[in-house]
C-alpha cells in the first residue's frame, strides 16, 4: 500500500473521531482481507467501526489497496495487541507488555516509559526491578492482560 493511501485512511479515521492503530493485509480461507484497526479514548464500539467502514469504502473504491477482490474489516486492536511502532509503545504506557529482543531475551512487565527517542523502560513482572530496552533492539512486542 502506498504512503498516500495510508495517509488518506489515517485522515478518514481521524475525521470519524478515532485514531488509526494499524493496517494489515492478510489472506484467510482464500479471501484477501484489509484490516483497519482503530482506537479512541474510552474505547471503540461497533458504531465507530461501522462509521469508519462507511467512510473508507468510497475512498478504497477509488484507490484500491489490494489487487482484486478483498474484504474490509474495521475493528479495535483489542486488549492484547501487537506493538509495532514507537507510538504504539507511547500510547501503551501503564499497560502490561511482553517484549522479545533480537537477542531472543524476553521481558514481561509494566511499561513505565517510552520516549520519542526510542527509550523504553519496563518494571519486570512480580518485581520492583526495571529494564531499559532500545526500540531498535525489539524483535516483537505485545500487550497482555492479567486476569485477577
């Protein structure tokens, strides 16, 4: 997908009072799927998803994101979501996260800090110890929910 279309999608989502979290192209059961994940303060509801979908459909009819037939899905990224960008980390401060570094070391704990410079600090799970991680050292990361 080109940067211009991504920006148009972002502006459309923002025009509906939400924030663009991620855009994912995938294939399931022989169907091409374009998933648009949105967030907003207070949480996303079904009406938000429907509104964004209605506004995006004409835009995507003109500038098709995928060659051929595809399904458009608009939803919340959920409680347990992948953290791919630095902004994902910044917006998840206070959440429980699992971070895997390129060195294959895995850290789990509360996200205390994430800066625009790429400095991330976790308070390790069940400990008062903290660990500092550079964003560029992260292979994968996601939030997780602790059931009590």
